[in-house]
C-alpha cells in the first residue's frame, strides 16, 4: 500500500519517461540522424483539440501575438516561482512592466498531469515557469505523457534552485555515494537532469555509472516501478523528489546526497518563452525579463519565513481550487510542514548553462531525444538575453 501511495504522489509531480536501458557513460555514438526541419521547433498545425478527460481542461491555445492579453503559466511545484508569486500577486510588477509594451498578462497555475504536456505542445502560454526536469523531459520526445512533447519553448532564466532531488538508502552501511560501488541506484527515470546530477555525484566520489566491476549500476525504469522495487529491496538506493522524501525518511531511509554540491547550480524552476514570442516580440521578452529581475530583487530581500508563507498560501490556494480527488492530499497544514516540503529551495535568477548543455549532450550521446532527426540544442535556450538585462542593471552573472 505504501508503495502505491508514493507512486501516485510522484506521478502528479514529475513526468514519467519511457523505460530505456543501456549505457549511462556517454559511450554510445551520438545520433547521426539528419537535422530536424525548421517546422519541428514550432507548434504542429495538425494537432487536434485535446481536452483532459478527468478535469475537462481545454489545452487549446487561445491567444495570438497580435492580442493585447497573453497567458502566463506556472507549472506547480512546492518552490513554484517566488518571483511570479510575490512579484505579481503581491506587487503587480509583471502587469506594470508588460503594460509598457501593450500587453496585459493573465496568469494561470497548473499541476503536472498529462494535460500540462498537451497544453505545452499546443503553446498554451506565452511564458511559462516550469520545473527544470519538465523542460528537459518535455523537449526530449513527442511521445511523452500520452504523445505530447515539443521543442517550441526556450529557456530564458532561472527561478529557483536547491535540493529538489535526494538520493536515499535504507542500508545503514551505505552512508555516501562512495558506498554505492557495485550497487544499484533507481529513480533516474530516463530524465537527463537526474542522470547528469547522478553522474556528477559519482564522479566526485571517484566512481562511474555503468556495468563494470565497482561501477554504480542504475535502474532506468518508470517512476512507480523503481519506487516499488526500492521498497521491496530490489535496489540499494533511489532518487526521490523533495516533495516525498520525508515519508521515506520516516520509514527507515536516510539521505546520501542532495546534489547541491556536485559542480552545478541545482536549478529547479526555470523561466521559458514560446518561440514565436521570442522571435517576433523581442520587446515583450525584454519587458518580461525586466519584470523577472525586479521581482527577483524583491524576493531576495525578503525574510525566509515571509517568503515561505507567501509560497505556502499560493500552494494551498491553488489546490483548494482544484476539483480532483488528489488535490486535498496536497494541502499543507501549516508553515512548518510546508518548510519541510520546500527544504532549502531558494530564489535563483540564472540557469546553469553547463548543466543544461550537459543534459542535452547526454541526450545526444545516448540517443535519448526520441525525435526523427537531430535536435539543434542552441534553439532551446536564449540565456544571453537575461545576461543582458543583468548587465543593464550593473549586475555580473554568476
């Protein structure tokens, strides 16, 4: 029963991935497929209407570049986007900045069932704050989440960072990554973000992921299978989301690694933009990034308790508004409980370009994209635009 409950919670927090086995060390040849056509980076005009059968949510895009009001999405995780939650809901910063370019933003929060991937596939929002792993998984294949994936969202800036993932074990003899030599880790889910972080932790410990003697072996199954296997004793350690780790710790697991000191900024939520907006409305992108920066300055100056309270109120307010059977289970009783949920998550305005590049490189080297051609990864990030905003404000990027 415990395994099924945990799997159900995780399924609502992170996209599942198709099962894939094979090398994790980059030893497979990179794809030699021809480049994808330009059309692959935009919405497929042949897509039909997709309405969520469970909630009736219509994923259809209902805005145009010529409209005066644009939708902005926030895909929910406990850390959300402090910049958006405080900067807009409390201070109206985004509305004020976008008004200068003739746009009125309308904001929508949504959690992560399949409907979110179908909405992204149809360019439901002009700008989206989303978990990093959603971004790297969504662009990975068009077969994700019931056949919904795409390449039309582009990373612009960071929003939060921290220990979003935790490597845990139950064996008291396993106290660090070094102790995993010759043992098996589960929970990588074929997601490049988890895999690259685990590879970095292994390298720091003087180990590699693989099948050789003394290597750390990996299971790359679906989330529910790996979690149930870990609970059954089939795997020595597992990577879990921060949102569920406490229930594992209460039942005999302990923390091995949080991936916050393995050589990368541990980005968790990032800001993305729909490609047509990026290409045809640079004024709107600039205005949005300036709002993001102003909001970041506000949340950076906030007392942690005040910021966590604002995020908790946003979290509970959203799930109280949802008419699903799972929504009441996501409500948090008080601030102390929410702070356990959010852990050390903090505002982070920049994306670690090296982490994102290494995630893309892993997909290249391990034939993990799932598309019919090779992906031009330079088209999936435009981080220089936010660097420019920081420069205008006299700030040096990290």
